[in-house]
C-alpha cells in the first residue's frame, strides 16, 4: 500500500521562487583557491578515516568511538536531510525560527557549505534535472563504459570543479528574508568547526585522555564527514544511474535501497523527484525513511506543521505504466 493514511497534499508555499527552467545555465569557473579548498575538503575526511583505522589497528573494537561516529553522523546528516533539504529547500513542512536555526546548525556540521549556497545548487538541480543546466548530472558525457564512468565521477565530485551556475541568488529569494536562516547561513563555518570539536571534547572527557580527544576528532569528526559527503554525493551520482523508477519523472532519478537506508530516506530519489515538495520520500511501508520519522515526531510534539505528503490517489496516478 502506498502512503497509508496520508493527508491531502498541501501545495508548496508561494514564497518559493518560480524559476524559468528553459533559461540556459551559465557557469562561473572556480578560482585556483576554490579548487584547492575543494581538494582539501574532499581528501581531508578520507585521510582522517584512514588515520583512525590505522590507530585502532591492534587495539580492538571500541564502542565509544563507534558511538561518536554514529551519533555525530545522525546529528549532522539529519541536519542535511531534514533541515537543508526538506525544510529549507523544498519547504516540505513549517516550523519555528528556533527549530530552523537548530537544523541549520546541525546541517552546517556536515561541512557541505552554507544553507543558501546548498539550497541554491539543489534548486538549480531540480529545475534542470539531467538536462544541460543540471550542475551534477551524470548523463552528458557520451555512451560506453568509459564515458559512463566519467559522468559518474562528474556527478559525484567533479561538478565542484566546474564552477557554480551564474546568478545562484535568484533561487533563494524566499530564504534571504528569513532572519533565522540568514543568520545560520552566514555562520555555517563556525558550526562546522563546532561539529569537529564536539566529538573530540566528548572523547577526551569520557576517557580523560588526549588519545580520546584525537580519536573522537578522527571518528566523530573527519570519518563521519567522509561518510556524510559521500552519502550526499551518491544521491547525485548513483541515484541517477542505478535503481528502480516506479514513478514518471522528467529525469533519470532512481530509487536505491542502499542509499535509502544510509541516506536516512534520501535514496528514494525517484519518489522525491516525482513529489519534490513531499516531506516523505519513502512512500511504501518498506522504504525506510528516518528523516520523515523525525518530521512526524516534530509534528506530534507540535514543533512542525503543514507537513506536505501526497495522498494515495495522487501517488497511484503518477505510477509508471
């Protein structure tokens, strides 16, 4: 059964700007400094993961560092999936300024950039999904295995070195009017640093050792960011190449079970592109969607309202024949 007991769909709020998808996308080339920053952002978490594995070698399994890794992953990943994506980008539900700020802080800890930049890029992706204006489509590099791999690499990390679409600010004219979002977006770098220092401090306090500080930083900080980055980038790349396509959509988005689980519901990507303003991505009972469970919990507590979910009739009508 699809979306049991779902409410009637609530239209997207009018403050989300309408963008002309036929307008050709132009890109600004990144500076050499930006390219260096991107390389550091990609390689440093990987180096932290390798260092953490080496330092644990021979020491045996440690529940503390696993807890810091998983706990910080859930905290910051939900900041991206619930906050950056479903709340800020698609306005799939409404909440208070305090809750917005909290989710903005959590999302900033994922070290994926500011709210306004992230939302701008993602809205651009939706407006041009798998067309030539899409910042990270894997489908414009020709046919054959080599070109498919080139497209996969571009959609995963290469798009950052292509540069940003020009005039990105036109995608977030609604968000810049929100004080909570604007303040959190401006200070995202501070919260990214806090996200690195928090697990280091917890590791040090719990073990009362400098080794605990270092291991907390490596596992709850760098290794955790490595997983979040590649989870997010895999939605751009893998979920536009491999998986199922139960719904009609104008692009090549796919549902991928692995990233549905690891991505806390984000891997049900064809569902999302079919119903982009829906707070629920896992539309079947077996499609795990932890992010939606969090939103439902907030709604139950009175901290979220106007939660947008398509009703069963609308979902059934859009099934691929």
